[in-house]
């Protein structure tokens, strides 16, 4: 089959070696994610302890909590043997895949597979590491990195240039988010500072954090509705973000999801959660037509809507609506 030839100059195909490397790296990345989950299920340990004069099986959690599983018997011995075997297997697999991932990331960098800003991949992984990644979604221009990765192409720089990333906070999940952050005794700005210690919330723009290189992270939300609190600070810390309401927040929050492994310029990878490309195109087109929209922004909105629509048509036909469904852009 001949290679795909784009119908426009909006896209540049990656080389076959880059495409193969991405597939290999993605496979290892996803396998490691599963191995990490399996290892987490057997964190802690089991041990035998004398209780009331009888050997008893004790399950200890990673936090030090202990639970008795019963006195020594054929059943508890089987539980102990099974757990320890699973734990050893999970830990060995996790260790092996971490080593493989390090190799894949070096190859990503050598072959220039990725071009997502390193700080963006770092922030996504930092949220994942503390278990709150499901509360956030990357939207705006940086979503295009997910779409071009899925298509195996590079989108024209004209549509990609930006020095800030918009991250949508799902206010419907705010209670579980705040509970998790309190358990961690952390703030959202504190999470970003683990990626880059120079991040500071901008004094006159409290939904934005800026690092020493001038890169910005914006935390946005839907317009308050139902029981949404407003204003909304992301923790009790005085120097943390205040999420800002945006006109398209509800549409973004209600949009279909797309999860895509993306690659940074450093070769590091992350699982980016963003908006389904067809919903992105519709929302961007709507923004471009919004009365009062900054003309400089509306032009870019329209361009990105057209680019993503053409990208789906040319490279991602499985995202196309089925016969009888709504067209790509309305």
C-alpha cells in the first residue's frame, strides 16, 4: 500500500522509524501502567505472628496498618503463599518494565519522536503520581499534540505556537479531589513545584502559574452551576490557584474523552486526557464565532477547528461519525 499523501500542507508525516519507535514505546508505557497498578495491589506484606499463643497470619499495609487473616491453617498458608508469589512477580515485572521504559525514552529522544513541552508531560505525570489525574483534562492548543500523535503526523507550527497550557478541572469531582489532596497534605501549586520549583501563581491572575521560563499553566472550570462553589480555590493553601470560569467550560466538561500517550521533547511519556477531536473542532468553531471574542484568538480558533476536522478526515477515519450521525462540525 503506498504511503499516505496529505491533501494539504497542514500536516507533515513522521518517518517510518519514528512511527515504529512510538508504537514500541507506547506498548512499554501502557504495560508499565498495568504493572504499576498490579504492584500497588500487593503493597505491604504478610507475616506470621504469635497471637494468644497461636501463629496468626497478619496482613500489613504500606501505611503500617495491620489486619489478622486468621490462625495458621491450610487455608491461611495458601493465602500467604499466593500473596507472596504475586508480590514477587508484580515487583519483578514492574522493575523490568521501568528499565525498558528508560531505554524507550532514550530512543524517543534520539529519534525526535516527541515535541510536547517537557513541563506539560511533567505536570500530567505529577497529577497521575498522586492519583488525581482523572479530575483534570488538557484542553486548548495542547490538545493538538494528542491528535497529531494519534495520526502519526506533525501539525503546522502556525496552529501549535503557545506558551501556556489550559487544564480543565472537573468541578463534579471536587469532593474526591479535595479529600485526596488533604490526605496528601498538598496543594495544586505544590504539585507543579515538584515538576519545576520556580512555578508561582501570578498575583493578578490567580488561575495562572508561571515558571522562570515564562511558561504558564492555567486552571479553568465551567461556569458555576448546581452546587459548584464560586469562587473556587484549589486547596486551603493561601498561595494556591483559584480556578477561573470560562464560557466553554460546560461544553468541554461534557465532551467525549480521548486518552492518548504523548511524548515530550526529552523522550518522557505521559497519558494525556483531552477532548474527543470532533468535539474539539465544534467547540473551537463556536469560540471563533463568539460575539466579542478577541479577533486574534478567533482566527486561531477557526484555524484549529479546520485543522482538526481535516486531520480526522485524512488520518483518523475511525473517529468519523457513522451514517446518520451529526456531521464533523456544526
